C-alpha cells in the first residue's frame, strides 16, 4: 500500500494557486466598487477661522439655492457653517470664488448631524429651501456715498434688482421676498444735508430729481411721496415680506410713519412751514420699532430725532464695540440665524444714524446686538403682520466714519468681516421662512 505524506503533498499549493486566481479575478471589481464605497456625500462650507472668504460663502449658499438645491445651515456649528449634498459643480464654484470647503463622507455627515441635533448643545439645523428674490430700494443716479448692502451683495455675487419710488408706488414690491432700504430719508428732508451741503451740486440735483418724481407720481411734496413709499413698504412687510434697513433708512422710516397726520418739514424742504404742534401729533402706533421719541425740527441740524444717540454719545473709536446676544438655536431660531458669526464682539461704526437709544425701543422688539454701557442698541428685529424686519444702525461695518465723497470700501480687504456677515445673514433668512414658527 502506498502511503501519502500529507506534509509534503501538493494539495496546499493547489489551494494557494486557486486563492490567487480568485483574487486576480475579483481585484478589478474591487477597484470599480471602491469609488462607490468611498465617494463624498456632502460639502461643508466652514464659517470659522478656517474659511478664507466668509462673505463669498454666502454667495455660494445663494447660488446653490438658485440652482434648486437645498442647503443646511448649521447654527452655531463652526461659526454657522453651510452643508449641502455633494455636487462637482458646487465644488468647482467654490474653487472659482475662492471659498474654503471640505468634502465629507456619509459617516462624517452623520456625526455632524448627531452633534448638532443633541438636545444638550446650543446648535440646530435649519434647511434653506429656495433663493429669495431680492430688491434694493436705492436711487438710480450716483450719489456721493456708497451703500454697504449693495457693496456686499455685489462682492458675494448675489443678484438683486434696484427699485425706487416709482416702482414702489406702482406696486412692484409683491414681486420680491426681501427688500433693503438704502440709507434713505423717508421724512422728505433730504437726509438733513441742508445745513452743510445746500450749495453742493449733488445736493441740488437730488432735490430737483426728487421733486420731479413726486410731481410725476401725483404728489405735491416729496415728503408726501416718501410717506406713501413708507406705507407701501409697511404693507409689503404685513403681507409676508422681509425688510432690512441700515443707517437712516431705519429711524426715518418710523418717523415718517409716526408723522403721517402732520407736517414736520420746514419751508426749505417742502415750500411751507412745519406744523408747530407736530410733536404732539406723532402717532407711535404706526411705527415698527420706536416710540416716545422727540423729533428734531431744526433744519440746520443733522439729527432727525433722539432715537439716534449720535449727537450725545461720547465713545471713541478704540472703545466702540457692540456685543451680539446668544440665543437658543433650537427655540429662538430667527434671532439665532440673524446673529450667526465667527465673532460675538463687533467693531462699532458711525452713520447718519449710528445707534438706537434703547429707551425709545418698543416692547417686544428683539435686541440682537448692543453696547450695554452706553444703553445703545445696534441690531434689532421684529415681526409685522406676516412679515419680519431688521434694523442695523451705522453706515459701513468696515469704514468707521464714512464721509460724503469717500471712496467705497474694498471688500477684498475684508473677506471675513463679522460686521458685514450680519447683513448677509438677513439675505439668507427668507430662504428659511418656514422655520420661524419655533420662535
């Protein structure tokens, strides 16, 4: 009988050869499967110190919405970051615009969602669904100053339409979701530049253009036209629109509404004397934000009322800061969205309206940023009808005291401006309209 030496038989080599053959056969399929197993599921646009350009990041989020894709706004996660489904076109757009991003696999996305959704942390996810249609209320002609909102919208590449008195009176506002008020004077006193600039060509051109438009639209006075514009804007907000105003577009809006039954303009503004009893005829029930204020009827003064603290404040630039409030991201969703930033202490900046006296603010208005030591509110928000409004005092977050005729701010020098981020929070806010019921 033949004895087989199991140690030295050839069967093990045969098994090894068979395994190698199987490996060679399966290897190509493994390489085909690898991209499917490891491909990216999402793009994260961080908004903390890792971001090269926070301002253009908002433009990317808006661009994604314009292309019918949704964006998750991660409140209080890395400065209020944005996350969206991976798309090579989005990645390419980030590279073109110089926006920092991270490509994330499913596992990391799930980890972030779990962290943000944890009830014990002050974070949340707000889904942005549709890009709002944007309008800026601004004169068509070039005046010797620049508007921070139009500067940042252009820089972030966010599209908008320009509307002014004719379009508003014509009834165009319902076409839009969001409206910004240029640093306008809704009282009809030409921003009270009479005292310092009544001989300047640009001032007289503005007066002439405003008067011509008032007569074209059937008004005897510019102040009457501006009141009608303010009332149309108020109705826009009541119907569900989102209003954002800066500088004198804030307090003069409320002053005009409060003065709807009286004349607060002296003869150099409208051809006849102001009502000497105008102060007692103010109707504070008509205003959005302010009450119990005293109007300044001196035509040579640059002040409109004591809503603005500019004439009395004694704060030097080195100590001019305001602080953003912390809100509950899971319950106070709206103010949480509007205060998303990588910094909580914001540099102050001046304007025709620099800061609001907190004693003149109506109950129920949300103060989102303030200088507590000066009793100054800088950033406030409220509801009106089905819509909402935000007032942000000052002229330009990166130009402490912008003077008439100064060159515009170059935002390429301030790509991560925390003050400008507050403007852009308001731009994206209407895209999350359905989320506001938590507040």
